[in-house]
């Protein structure tokens, strides 16, 4: 079992490898988030020969662990080893669980449960069986409250109940999207304001296909390079599930024309948090008391590598492929339109967010020459800026 210190060192190794990737792109003449210059293609080949061996060696020792380790950020942190708490036993086809009188279950729950700095993120992400914190806690040590997971699609019971001893719970062993139910005797309390997405592990992807859904191969996947930890399964019944104050799960589904279900997306809660913090700043600048009144539209969320390769102007290693980028149009000035002025106001708000929350630093790209101007926002971990007229 790895210690938090060891996990931190692994994360540092991953970031160093990512830095090498960035250097390769710079040597190849790639602008942040942009397409390669023509002379850069030959340089890319030379750079790859010199650098990919380092990337591979740096990641071979830790790649297998990183591929499965939980993120150490506040939205997906593991707070105890898996061996400490038992995993909930799955239920093949449990009955539908209907909400009951909240007062019948003595548990402390925020009026509006949420995650992130913005307290406007309604999605937590975890690996199967991961130990996580959830915004719940018994109000009495003798309350005899248990918890179990229900399927977000229909509220059917998915796991057997386990004792709730604090704010620590164990994610279901099966991938999917869930709600937490609190149980005391015949009383039930369903927390459907927030959702838990248990990821389908990246290792389940065979070649370029995940359970029949075409994803493609990641730019440096063959060399042990960066890949998502896993993917969120999206079904018709969960597509419109809110993942933050402004965003729904369907906002991140790739626009590639695939008609099959389930579909799969990668979404990092830090991205949701940053977008909501940008909306908070815009509301503050406009003197709007409710940030939910800021109109926001997602042009592009998650892109599979297979689809990203066909998007005009898309970067070879676009952050959209990793779930930490989105192209958004925000009516920043409240005039009912998405204009170049809005994009510039969003830029100012994003700069303020990164100044206040450096852990959310990332890319910011303005696209103002299109019919509906938009802004690219990501949480890549380093500052990047560009502007397309």
C-alpha cells in the first residue's frame, strides 16, 4: 500500500513527464492549444526521438500505479486505505428507493450539499471501491444509521447497507452514477442533490474501444504517457444529471455522432469548480446576487481522441481529451448575446480566479471571430494563453 508521500512523488513524476511533453510540443512549433506550424512537423519527429524515451522511462516505473491511483485533490481524495472499510456488497436488482421524511434519519447534511471551492459542484468522482468523504455525518453516535448506494438512473438500490460512522463512505465496486441513501430502521433519506460517479477504469478500454464505444488512442498512450484515470458511464436517464450549478453530464458528451449507449466521458471536478468560480466573479462584477442567473452554454466538453483528430484547429494533445477542458460561451454582460466583449470579460474573471486559486491554474483561449464567440477554459496545471481572432 502506498503512502500519501509516495503518491505525491508519483504525481510529481507524472507532472515532470507532462513537462517533457510540453517541451516536445514547444520544440515542434506548437502554440498552446494550437495547431503545428509546418516547419514544426520535422522538428517534432526529431524531438520525439530524443524525448519519448525519457517519457517512457519516467513513466514505466509508475505508470501502472498512476493509472489506478486515486487523485489527491480535494474532490476525489482517498481518506483511508481500502482495507480499513468494507466495500458495499452489490445488489443485482434492488427495489426503487423513495425519499422519506429527512427528520426521521438523524444525520447532518448541508441544506444544499455540494463540493469544491465554489460549493457549486454536484459531482464527486471515484474509482471502484475507493474510500471517500461525503457531506454527511451522524448527529448522534448511537443513531444506528447505515448508508447504501442507489442508481442515479432510477433510484433503485444498488448495494447492501453499511454502518455510517462519520463522513467516510466507500464507493460501489461497479462503475456507474449513484446517489447516497441514509437508512435508519424503516426510514430512508435520499441525497440526490449530489452524485457519485464511479469510473470505468481506463484499463477496460481495448484498443480504441470501451464496451462498444469508440474512444481511440491517446497521443502518448503507447509510451506510457498521460491518460485519464477512467471514464464516467452516461446513459439516457443520467445524461441530464446536474454536475454543477450550470452544467449537466450531457454537456461533456463528445459530439461525434455515435448513437450507442452507454457513452463515456472524462470530467474533472476541478474544471467544474473553475467554471463556477468564473461565473461567481462575473456575478460579483455585475452586481448579480445569484450566480445561477449568469447564462452559460458549453460548445465542447470532453472529446475522444478519435474525434479530436478530426476537429479543425484542435491541438494534437488537446486537454479536452483528458476531461479538464471545456469551450464555453458566457453572457458576461447580461445583454442576452454571446459576443467578443463577453469573451474578454470572461478572460478577466478567469484571471481573478487563478490569482485567488492557483491550484486551478490552466489554459485560457479566446475565440472571437466565430458567430458565437467562446472561451476555452482548462485546469492543465500550468498557465497558457492564446487568442484566435
